[in-house]
C-alpha cells in the first residue's frame, strides 16, 4: 500500500470514502484527486449510496408498501456499507455491478 497526498495509506483513504456514504465520497474526490485507488472507491461510494439515497426518498412517498421496501433498502445499505469498507481496508478494488464499472471508468 502506498501513501496518498494526504498522508493516509490508500487502503485507509479507500475505507474512509464509504464512512459517510456519498458525502465522504465527494470529500475524498476533492482532497485526493490523483490516487486512482481512492478515486475508484470515492466514485463507487457516490454512485452506490447516491442511488440508495434517491431510492429512499422516492420510497418515502409511497404509502404502506414503501415502508416495507425502505426496511429492505436499509438492510442492503448496511451490508454494502460494511462490506465495501472492509474490502477497501484490505486494499481490494471490489467492483459492484454497474456502480463499479462506472467508478472504474471515471477513476481513469
């Protein structure tokens, strides 16, 4: 593992991209624009947790059934959050379907 321009090891910076969902992804894109490993995880965080946030907002407007699907969505959110942080901390560049492909493309 190499260090980033912020002094963090890239696996730690990759993990931190997921800590606050899409918000921390944006923060790490701004403070670490040159490290491809960190950029990949930042973009993947933005896409995954951005889509989950939008889905949550949409489900808020659907009575009864929306409550059930929000529970499912929170379970997906939590599992993805833990798994992606764990994989990034191990220095792995795990690509989720679609989101990982976009992240890889955008990270360069």
